C-alpha cells in the first residue's frame, strides 16, 4: 500500500525525534531527510507542535486499537499481554516517554493523565476480578490495592527510562520489567491463584522474579 506524504513525514519525524530528541530536530532537517522542500513539509504540518500532536494522536490510537483486540476479561493473562504491547510501543515512540520537552507539552501531559487514570482503573478491575475468582486475597489493609494499581502503572510507564539509565536495551531487560511487575502481585495470590500462575507461566518463571534477598544486615552496613 502506498504511503502518503503526510505519513512519510510522521514516520521520519518519529525516527529523528527518537534519535536526537524532539527539541533538537527542526522541520528543515526533517524535510532534508525526505529530500523535500520545507514549504512542502509545512503544507502538511505548519509547525512542530502540530506535527507532535499528529504523532501523539497516532500513537494513542494505535495503542488503543491493539488493546481492544486483546481486551476480554480483566485477567492476569490479558494484563501480561498488554504490558508486553506497551513496552513494544514505548520503543517505537521512545521520545514520547523520554523527552522532557514532549512530556511537559500541554496536549501530551493531558493525554498522559487520561491514560494513567484509565490504566489504574483497568488494573483495579483486574484485581477485583482476581479477588472474585479467589485468585487474590481480599485487601489486607485499606489502600494497599489502590497503591498496587498505581505502582503497577508507574513501573510500566517509566520502565523505558530505567532501561535508558541502566544502558541496557536488550529483550532480557523487557522481561525484567515484567518480572518486577509480577513481583508486586505474587505476594497477594491465594493458593488457587498461585497454582493458576504456575500453570500459565511455569515454575521457572516464578523462580526468575528476582535475586535472593540477603537478610544479613552486615552485607549493607558496616558497624
């Protein structure tokens, strides 16, 4: 299928923004990369803010379409699949999550808030479904599961920043992000829930949740 000029501009802009940052790339540079005049480019996008909004709208729309394909029951399996989907889109549109100029853009910030609230609601629905299926214990203390839903969103959303800080862009690091999310949930699983977890992921996955904790205080503090 033939790609429109507008889409070519957006695709090239995403590539350059991911590589160099939104603030560092000019419309003139994007036009040069596409071997077109700046006037031809500005016919489609008058300025960078309009271009950014178009890319942002494309990102959220594509993410929502893929989520709708996977959204059936608010189960842990579907949640796991959505996390993997989110990590994939984070890489495709990395600058949206890493560039402070973009994060603080009024239009983007508003969409972030909407997405945060939606994801937290979805996580709460997943927890409620797990409790009703007796796969999770009822909330042990008031506020625990609200915080759990928020922390789950926070780790998923900022995981690409963790990867950048650590300098590791391997697929293994994506799995480590998923494991950290599951480590938040596993302590609240019932025996039934843990059995279902093992059936879906396998015992090997459970053993990979993290390194063994050394309870010897002397390993951390010199007296």
